[in-house]
C-alpha cells in the first residue's frame, strides 16, 4: 500500500494530484482530494513542475461517487444524484507495466458500474485489492474484464488501443487466468486458503457472459467452479469476515442458476441452511428485504424440483400412484405462496406512493432488486403447477397458481422495475436474467414481447452478450405459442 512520508524520507511530498494540476486549481491532498471525490474520478499523484517529485512507491486511490454530488455521465447516460452510491475509498497498488490502466479500470469503472447485489457489493473492492497482489489469476481476470469493457467504450482509451488490440489483450489475459486457476484447482489443500480462487472462477463466468453467447460455458464455470469451491470451503468458512461477505455476495448466482436450469443446489443441504439461519439471527434487521427474498427463491427452487419429479412420475406411471407425495408438494407450494404474501406486506410500507414520492425506489437498490425477484418468483411458483395441472391430485382453485390477470400484473411490474433498475441504477444487467426469463415465458401479447426484447437489449448494451442467446430462445418460445393449463380456468 502507499507508504507514509517521514522526516528521514528523501522523497518530496506530492502537493497536487493530476486532475488538479491539469485544471490548475489548488489540491486539498492527501489523496483522494476534495475535487476528485466530487467529480468521481481516480486521484493520482501528479509528476512534473509544481507537483513535487513523484514517490517511488506508486499507488492510485479510487473513489466511488458521493451522494449529493453533481450528476455525472457514465456509459453515455446521465445518472441522477439520488442514484449514486455512498462514498467508498480504496487503494490499489500499481504494477510498473502497461497493465496498470486495466487494473485501475477494473476497480474504478467496471466494479462501480456493475453492482451485483446492492450494499453488500460495495465492500468487495477493498477485499479484492488486498487479494489481487498475491493472485496472478485474479489479476489476469481483472485485466481481461477491464480490457473487454474498454474495447466497448469508444472514449475510454486511445484510438490505437481500442478494438482488436484490446480484445486480444482480454482474450490472452482470460486464457492465462483460466490456466492459472486450473493449476490452483489441482492442489485441493490450497482451496481453503486461496479464497481468491473463488472470485477468479466467478469473474471467469462473468467474462464469458460478456464475450460470447455461450450459456453453457457460464453454467459450467458456476457449476464446477465457484459453487464447487464454496462447497469445498464449507459453511464454517462463510460465517464471519470475508467468508460471510463472499457467501452473501455469491449465493444469489447459485440460486439463480438452480432456478434457471431447474437443478438441485448444495445451498439446500442442511449445513448450508443452518448457515443462512445463523446469519439471519445475527442480523435480522438487515436480512430484509433482499436476503429474505433469496431464502424464498431457494425454497422455491427445491419445490420446483420436487414438483417436476412428481409430475414426471405421474405421466410415466401405467397405474395410479399414491397421491400423498402430490398433496405434500401442493401443501409446500401453498405455504410458499403465503410466505411471499407475508414478505410483500412487510416491505409494502417502504414502497413509494403517489402521495409520498419523496423516497424514489431506485435509491434503495436492495429493495428494488428484491421486489423484481418477488414478482418473478410469484409467477415462477405458479409455473411449477399450472403447466401440468392434470398431474396434481387437487382442483386448480386449491393449487398455489395465479390467474391470468394476476400473472399479467406481475409481468408488468417486472418490466417496469427492470427498466428503472437498468436506466437509473448501477445494478448489473446480469442480475435480471432470471426475472426476464420468467417474464418472457408469460409475455404472450406483441406489446409485452417487445418490452421483454427491449430489456434484454438494455442488458446487452451494458456489455453482456449472453442476451443474444436469450433473445433467440424467447423468440422460439413465442413462435411455438401455447399457454399454461392453469390459464384456461382464469
């Protein structure tokens, strides 16, 4: 980290940062200075006349935007004052080569513009900056993401460095990170100590979502990479400190993967459920609304697997099966429907209304993302039953399914809230893949289908090429047509 200058140190104290030197204004120093905090830019010690001699031990200090600052332009869009994150300052040591600007871009631009979970994501840069100096794989995947992101920002790098050269840098860095993490994975005794390896596999998956429309590559990374490493480290390593921070930041991606692909997940195992309950008991107030919604999503994933297994068994059986399993699935579904209703009633008082719009929803990103998942999960739970009504031993009115009017109301909410999140916050677009998939499955009117496509393209405009594949899939779905059985009685 940056060394302190003492009376016996022959280096001269830097009096001005580069930004203040460029604008020829007084610099408050030390870094980050007041001007750089206010304008949301990296604060680097300047060199040359009027700046003093540059210290030999270089470091860059990054600042995230400060609430109340003037609106800034990012990615061609102006972000409102009330959207900006709370101020966060972190130091990142620089390497004496051309990778400096890519590492800086990863921390200062990419992570800031891709908030994956709300407030719990904001402390991540500090942890990563401490790990990256000791992990060449983490450094390489950071360079890969930064170079790929830069290649899509026409004003972020000199013309000579854009386009093919930056893409090649991204691909070569990605390849090195992949090789390095494979070496690390071949030494299981190091897995618990190398927490950076978990983040490397996560960011490798994010890179593939950005680079190509290859969904299975992302699933493979998350199924055999990040999720596997979390399992190897075990719940005991996720109860406090960085382990807790890592678990809370990453579990939504494992839950979303299980929901999208309708797979089982290790998070439903008893020891991991006990961990979630322990963390909830330690922070009951902070658990709502987002983490409580994630718990419901996990429960719904487990129920979907059970419902699918039962329906498959009914359709394959030549004789009538014992209906006790079917009634057990229905009972669990009704319980989850009540839990969803209770969750919404608890947070309803925190939602802005026409009479009191003083607190825009986008100022509370955790509430916003939880609300989007609530509407998606409400439809998803219905889909566990209404596509195969004849398999369950109860009339439709006794099942936890929604009417067509209710589904359309939830669909409209998903579309409007994701539009708000994509345009007015720094929540990453990849966080909305599951809600948009659910919305696409129930978007039967041309207007709704067009809205879904527009949201997918908004996610793509944020750098995630995976939505190309999503768009192809939903277009095939719409061409096939058809509706769930449950809508026939609505």
